[in-house]
């Protein structure tokens, strides 16, 4: 739950964000995603799923790396940009406009599932439901990359200019250790919690963020 009375917005409002800028989060993938895939020498094959993919910077990268990607977002504007880029780059990505809060993920299907700052855009119960589905959706040996905003984030306390311009879209800021606990059924390969400057969109601002890279071994 939010500490302050900051106005909450529906995920559909991301349509306006993406209409205003067709490269809102830039076109480069998350450097942390790239780092973990390289560090653990993950070769690109098999089915991949990007949840809350936005305009597709990570899904496009993963498709280029050889994954057979599905990408889901609630914003039709975002999926339209992703599909247009995929066509331009001759990459085969299946885009889907859907609400993550109601999404059912096929079980034992994916070699890689990612959710880069999107689980936190659901309320706590919705995020927990999706996280459980993500774990079941992985193949044995399948990999998971997740990042979420945490309660030290300036957006949590509505600290004005220090917060991201999309802070009001975050529904659940994670507590210390919460992301790791949410995926305790997986083998943890890497976990970080940090407070860092984000120069990727809007005016430079800070985020408190947790990142996890894990594997399904059961
Ligand atoms: C902070 S952005 C991250 C975008 C992308 N993962 C990236 O790293 O560039 C969060 C994304 O989650 C999507 N989103 C938020 N709530 C959603 C929901 N309930 N269902 C589907 N998508 C949602 C938004 O439309 C937005 O594209």
C-alpha cells in the first residue's frame, strides 16, 4: 500500500505516456538483463515471455538473441510500437494487449520470463498471483528476471521532483527482501537491492529498486 495519498491511475493511462513518446524508456534493453544473461552464458532459444513489455526494448533484444518471444502489455499504443519495430527488424514477436492482473500463464512452457518494473504496477495481491503464475510458467531449468520498485523510492513518499514522472502508476512498492521471498520457490542466481539514479526517461530521478535473476529447478 502507498504511504501517501498520491493519486493512483489505471494501467491504461500508459497509452498517453507512450503516445507522447514512441521511445519512452529508450530502445536499449535493461543493462541488468543483458548482464545476467551474459554472466550465466544463457544462449537464446526456446519460448520467452515479457510481462509489461512497454514499447518492447527488452522483448526485441531477446528476440534478436534467439528467443521466441511473446510480449504482453495493457497499453495498445505500446504493443503497436513493439509490433512495428519487430516488423522493421524482421523479428518474430507475438504481442498481446492484456491486463496482467487477469493473465493466465501457460504452465511449464517458458525458458525465460521477464517482468521489468511491471509487477509493482499491480496491487499486492495481483502481483503475488502473477508471480505464482510466472514460477509455474517456467520450464525446469527456465530463467526468470524481475525488477520492482521499493519503499525507499521517492515515489513511495510522493517526493515531488525526486520521483519518476510515472510514479503515480506504481501500485505496490516492495519491502526489503519481499521480491526474494516472493520467488523463494526458485533457485536464486542473483539478487540486488539499491538506490540509484535513473537518467533513462524524463528528468534525472532516483529509484529504490530490487532485481532478481533465478532458475526453476524443482
Ligand atoms: C515501468 S513500465 C516498464 C516497461 C518495460 N518493462 C520496460 O522495461 O521498458 C510498466 C509497464 O507495465 C504496463 N502495465 C502496468 N500495469 C499493467 C497491467 N495491469 N496490465 C498490463 N500491463 C500493465 C504498463 O503499460 C507499462 O508498459
